């Protein structure tokens, strides 16, 4: 597995572009397009929020046949809770792109991210679409990556390459995160919750079932394990397009090649998920919370996610204060089976609590462990053999500033 | 129902005191005692966190006979996750108070609040206990109220009076809140989660079952409906002592007198719960979120509490930004049955969304509604007839400051 340049345009046959069409006050890029020269096997995972943007509803329809060939996305407006007109605008985005690209409307996927409940300025989007299509290029990934950002400070782009037999296969992706991030996307494996968007391209030849399964597995270990503010968006989506142009032997499930694809997607998704945390609104730290020794996988997940979701733990992270009592309290209210007498908590390498009480420990080492850019918290429940890892950032005064003045 | 002065010492036969014994660096009062001249029917409700402070575990034992006569409480240290020594210290607090008050140890209840995982300075407490007992007085409620505060800025004290037959009955209470507040105490009615403490006294004559039932009902509509930061404490408790000195006909369940007692407790608890929100760490606003039209009581509760728990909604409250999209998103991820096309959201008196989309509405009126000290948010799911109300505060830069430097 090798990291390569090029983002979503690293795989053969993909072109991309991004530009400013007039939605964002900041005049930054707010429109993005990804296009494959060849028809793709395609699949997607979407928010489990029961209030869903029209793009989420319509993409699910468009993906029923596991086929797509382009993704059109805007930032600065979520086009959610915008009534019938909202649905009409999403369909217009798809049909305009389809016409210019000479595709069927249902082979175009649509994504929106930004403020909820404001009418989408569809005319600006339609007016800019010819320029957007005209500028599609094999080097356009960075422009598309910029076009989907909201409060993100930087592009999130990655690509990897691996061998399937003697054929080189590439997976590329762009993503955005920053706020309203607690994605719990519907996968075959998960309890069924940013706006986070992730668009993935690959030139692998793969069956729809194998693509869906590999995507689901990778999401569970990455995007579905992160939390910035605990607020699940109405627009979260991961979409994968696979055009087969690598001409590898078609990947099917339960084969060594399938495991390679899983590993590639997991590598790409986890890197992007961590980038989202590092670039989260107001964030200064990334915390990795591993719960092990749980009675069940669900218990491990609940406990890890409760710690990752605790405002008090996140404030302690911001302050660099190793207040592990807040970690113990969060594990306790997570709903997981917990015996405080058996629980062991570790900050970095320092064990802070064992046998129901504090260990004397090195206060300086503890403070150091909690002041790093990357903080590791390990909780061993001492009850079983299941483990789960969750990722979060600190809760800073800047997060509050950004989100108390979002629309002004 | 009449509000009267005197807090926990308003009911006949109760005395209280509070003083500084040396736990708090701020040198504010950190020890409190409430005592009844006569034995009391007593009951309590405790945190559902699976990590529970020794005082919670021991009080449950002491209350098994529904009898108690005194409450000793310290602030500045939660005495939780402090191992066997922590349990020993809680027992020492009870036994020392029992000896000085000539009670059985099991008739003394203990409460602690403050930092988790630090050894309790038990010698300071024991050394100050004679002075604490010596200073018990019929006017000591305010001192006890001060003795249990942590980051609270003000005392929380109330008393009411009502007639049972021709006898005047009084209910008094003190409480503390401020942080780590998302109490979901175990009651007979509730799904089973600050440190919030509430000590209630009454001179009513009442059966144990009626007292427990009335307390449980009142908690569900008050303390269990509030959330400051979503973090459930290891030490939450409500304890009620009823000494019967009003000499009313003994209150039993399903009688008009029982309903009076329920109303009195509900009035007292709801007032205290709202005071906790108003005095919450960094809070500048109180928000009352009512969800109606739900398919079930549980759905109504889930939806109201999801909105109350949303960091993004709370940041919008802080900024006075009527960003109702965040409310819709929180309702959507609450787990309640939601049909976005049927959902109606109201900020103050202004309807902002109906039929799946925004209403034009008066932007100024909206901004005004969201800038009040008391903000009312009403969500009608349009699916049924169940309703629930939750209470929260805004999430401010000060909340983060307070909690990123709590122990320093």
C-alpha cells in the first residue's frame, strides 16, 4: 500500500473540477464536480438522521442500480428542510450536470453541505455548470476538494495504490468535515448518525456487493468512530465510484484481493477521519480513545464513544488537565457493563486508576501526556475481550465562537 | 401552595448548619449538615451512572429501612473512584455525625461533590464536625446551602407551605448544580443518568411508599429533564426526610393529599432545576424545549432531550442566532419517529418551519425570541399526542474556560 498524489483524480479515468459560483459570502470555491470517463459501479452510505437533505434521499434512489458516473456537490448551503423546492433544486443539479456530461440523470449523484433551511441559489449553480464541466481535468482533485469545504481550514485529499495480481489499482478520495460531526452512517455492520462528505474514486474492477461490503467495513472503523460535537448531520455521505479501468481481475468478496481493497479503503477513510478531527472547528488536539476488556463489541463502542462525546473530557483536553475522573464518569454513564473496581485507565503510558482508586503516579508525566497534540486514552474494563477505538478533538473557546456566530 | 422563607429549616423540627473545614482552596464553605429532632421517613434517588461514589452506595444501604434523621455533606471533593479508603471515609463521616448527634450510623446519610479520584481530607472533616453540630440552628438553611456549592455562583434554597386538612405542611429544599449536569436518576417511572445534590425536608406525616412515589414523579418532570453539559455525574442524589411534625393525617397514595404533596415536590424541584440551569457554568440563557405531537412519551422525551443536549443548538443560543436547522437536525438524530414533512418548529411565538420547509417569517422577531434570557423552543412532530419538556442552558466560551481549568 503506497500513498500517491492526485486525490480523486489519481485513479485512471477520473477528472474533477471546483470553482466559486456565488453561494459563499467568503467567495471561496463552493461547487465541485467529479466525473469518470467510463460508467462506474457505485455505492454510498448516508446519514441515519431522520431529517435528511434532498440530496441524500435522491442519491439513494440513483444508487439503487449500483451505477453512477459523476458527483456534483455544493458547499455553503445544505439544501435541507427546504421543502418541495429543495428536492426540485437537487434534481436540477443532477439533470443539468447530466445534460452537459451526456449522462443519464440517475448516473449523477448530488451532495450539499452548509446551512440548513435556506433556499439553494440554484440559478448560480446552473449558470456556473458549463464552466465547471469545461474545466474538468486529470489534475482537478484539489479544486474539487476546495469546493466542498465549509468551516474546514484545509483540503482533505489522499490517494493510495496497491497491486491486484499484476495490475496496479488506485483509490483516491476527498472529504470535508469541521462541524456537525458525529457521523453514524448506515452500514451493514452498525447501529444505525456531520455534515461530512467523502467522495471516493477507484479504478479497481469490483462487484457491487464487494464494493459495498468493503466500504461498510471501512466506515465502521473510521468515520463512524469519530465525533467532533456529537451533532449528527442531515447530509452525511460517503460515495464510492469504481470504474474498472485498472483492468484487474474483478474483486469479489472473501478473497485476498477483497481484503486488499478493504485495507485500502480503511487506510484512506481513517486518514481522512483523523484529518477531520485535526481540522475540526476550534480543535487544538486529537484524542484517540480505546476501550478494551469489554463484555461485548457494543459495550466497547458505547464506552469509547461516551468518552469521545463528553464535553467535560473535551474541555479537560483543551486545558491540558488530566482530569481522569471525567473519563471514569463517562464510561460509567455510557450504558456499557462497568465494574469500577476492575476498570483501569491509562493516559498516554501512565496508569492513573486501578482497583477502584487512583495510583500515585507522576503528575508531570500525566500533564505532559494530556498536553500533546495527540492524546491517547486507554480504558481497560477488565470484563471481557472486546475492544473499540473512537476519535475526537478538544472543546475549545474557539469552537463556541465559531458556532455561536455561524450565520452572521 | 405558598412560598415561604427558611429553606430546609422551614419545616418544623429541622435544624441545619454549614461551615468551611478546609477542603476548598477558595476557603468557601465546604461542609453542611441537616438534622431533624425526630426520626424521619426517608427516601432517595441516585445517579444511574455505573461508576458510583461511595456515598451513593452507602446511602442506598442506609435507606433500605426508609429511615434517616441527618444528612452530612461535603463539597470540593466527590470521594469517588478513591478505592476502599473512600468507602471507609464515607463511613467515618456517617459515624462521626451519628456519635455527635446520638443517632444510629445508618440514620445518617452522606453526600460528596467535587473532583473525582482525589483522596478525601477526612481529618479536616472530622475535626470540624463538633463545631458543625454545635452550630445547628433553625435558621441554618442558608449556611448548609452554601456548604454544598461547587462552581455554583449562588445558593439554591426554597420552601413552600400547603394545607393537609387543617394542618399546615411545609416542604423545604436546598440544592447545587453548575456542572456535570445531566441527571437521570433512577425512579420508578424513568429510563434509567450531574453532580446535582438536592436535600429535601418536610414536616408532613407520610408513608414511605407515598413519599417515594411523590419524589419519583417530581424528579421525572424536573431534575431528570435538565441537561447542562450532557455529562452524568457519579454522585447525583435527591434525598427527602419527612418527620411528621406537622401532625397531619398521614398521607397515603392515590388521595387528594398525595396529589398536594406531589404538586409541592414538583414545584420545589422544578424551581431548583431551573435555578441550576440559570446558574450553570458559563450560562447566560435558559431554554425550555417542548416536543409535542409525538407517537409516544419516550419519543417526546428523546426528541426534547436531543435538542437540549445539542452543542450546536446551545452555541446558537449563546450567539442569539435563531439557527433552527440545528434543532431540526437534533430532532432527526434523537431516535424518535420523525417525518420532516409534518414537523413544525416554533421559536418563541414565531413558526419557522412547516411542511418540510422554512416560512418566510419575521427575521427580527426571530432574532429577538432567541436573544431573551428565557428562550422557548416548541417542536410539534405532528404524529401523535405525547409531549415532553426539557430544560438546558447555552454553551458559552465561559463554560469551556471554567472546565478547561477546573482543577488548577
